[in-house]
C-alpha cells in the first residue's frame, strides 16, 4: 500500500488548502468564508459554494448567539453528534427533541412528521437560538409556520435539509422570507446532518490550524 | 406559504419513486438496488449511483452478518447515530471506539489520527463484523493495513470516508484489494456519515413502504 498522510494537522491544512484553491470563495466575507470552507470540507464538494444562500448578518448573529450561551436546536441526533462540543464558546446546550416521548402523539394529532412535531418542543428555547436542520424538510417548513404564527425568532437558521421531497422547497421558502431570523442554507436537494453540524462548528470556532480569522 | 407534503409514508414513497425515476439502477441486483436507493435518498444526489463500487457478494454478506448478530463497527459517532436501531435484525451492537480513553495515547504512539487508532480497539470484534466508515480516510487505510498484517476480516466494509485528503485514495485501495472482506464504497471525494449509516440501514431492512424485496 502506498504511504498516506497520517498527521491530523497536515490533513487539515492540506484539506483547507485544496478547498481554497478549488472553490470560488471570493463572494464571501471572512466570517462566511469560514462557514463555506467547513461546509465544503464536510461534504467533499467544492461546487456547493455556488449554491449557498445567506443573510448578510447570519454569521455574525450566529457567533454572537453562541457566545451569549444560546442553545443549538437540532432536528436529528446525527446533527447533534456532529457538533464539536469543546468548541462551543459557552457550554451551549445542544438540544434534539426528536426522540422526546411526547413527539409521536403530537405528530399524529398535527397530521405531520415526527421531525415537524419535535419543533414544537423548541418553543421556550427558540428566542435567539441557533437552529440546525440537517435532515427533515418538514421540520424547516413547520418552524417557518410557527414563526408566521408569532413564535419568537431564532438568531440564525442553518438550513440543510436533504432529499427529494420538500428539501429544495423548504430552503427556498426560508431564503425568500426568513421571518426575522438570519439564515445560511444550501439551495436544492443537497444538504445533510454533516453540513448542518459543520455550519454550527464554523460559527463556534475558527478553522483548525487557521487561528482567529 | 404553499402546501407541502406532511405524511411520512407519502414522503418516503415520493422520494423513492423520484430516485427510481432519475437514477441509473439497472446495473444493480435487487439487494444492491436497495442499498443504492437508500444511499441516494440520504444525500439527494442520484448521480452517485454511477460512482458506487461493490463486491458481488457484499449485500448478501452484510445481511447474513447482521442476521447472525454481527456488531456494526463505526468510525465516528455520527454514523452510529444514523443507524436505525429498531431495524437491526438481532439487536446487533453498534460500536464506536473513537472516544475511548485509550485512543489519544495510542494515536500519539502510532503517529496517526485518533480515527485510525480507534480501529485497533475493534480487533476482538472484527471477525465477520459490518464495518461502516463515514468520516476518516485514515480509519479505512489503517483497517486495511491491519488486515494485511493478519487481522480477521470483517464480513463487509462500507467505505464512505469523505473529503480532500485520502478519501478517494483509501476507497480506491479498498476496491482494488478488499483483503477478504466484501465491500460497498463510493469512489471519489464524496461520502459521509449519512451514507455510511444508510448503507447499514439498507442491509438491515427493506425500504420503508416497499416490503421485502
């Protein structure tokens, strides 16, 4: 077998160098560049840089929210698992309500998915929170509906639901009308838990080996 | 806001119908079709069907291993989080050793990553196991080196490390010389925890709503 790179610092450095060499990053400000680089690093696709949408203040709002101790509300356990806890600046709680015992009955009552019903359990923590959606379009749609009905807005919505039914549409709705929240989202069908977690990690800390940006 | 699909069964059905309509699935036998459909569903990209590589017996070996109670060995917690436990046919243990207390020292001693060092803790469970790698190329490289040195072969290696340094190379090495294991892998830089978990879920159970295939 041929030799391969084993040094974690060298792997990070070479990865980020490749991303910076291949991806079109010039339209991002420094804070959003960190997010874009981390997202690309998480999925191995430099071309997603061209499909990112964000509100101008999203990265700053997300960083300030985390620094202030805001909770991170996740739509599934995979997103929660991908968040690097030691990087969170204020021991921020990472919350996933999908497996809460109240969710199945609420989903039945509402005639929707468990992922959407789980969003209702975020109510008391939603004001100024960081929301990370990496799986379910229905969770993002449902959150937007709740914001329409007057629920408090999160600081930022990291919109990365994935798939063939509702993913592109829910993110388009978020980008079209963010309802008072900042947002970072990947347009189209692509997305996923690794990207949603990477977005949180990018807001929480600079890139490994790159120091403060 | 426009109406959107909220019924979980309808979402699954519409998703899988879209995948079957758009992806080139004719080169897969029925068992591998289930794997391919689940992988595509997990990432939102029908074109990955064209980059999958697998050994002829991989799906059968993986299914038999799970039915026989084999453990699922994961390179990171995100993969473990994505495995649908209730679908596993024999209450199979899902094992991730990355955060074992022995791992940092072992990584330093070996001069490699924690992900690679964590593979060494699989030794006693490796024979006939289902291995799911969704993050670290070094974990896959290291496993292949251990197999070269005579460690027992897993039933199947689900090879989905992602990224810019070693991901494509480690999967190429697996496909070139699987060292007695069955394999399913996505060539190139793409991959990730969601795909690795989806591959396990596909071996564990038929597609939701599609019954036994």
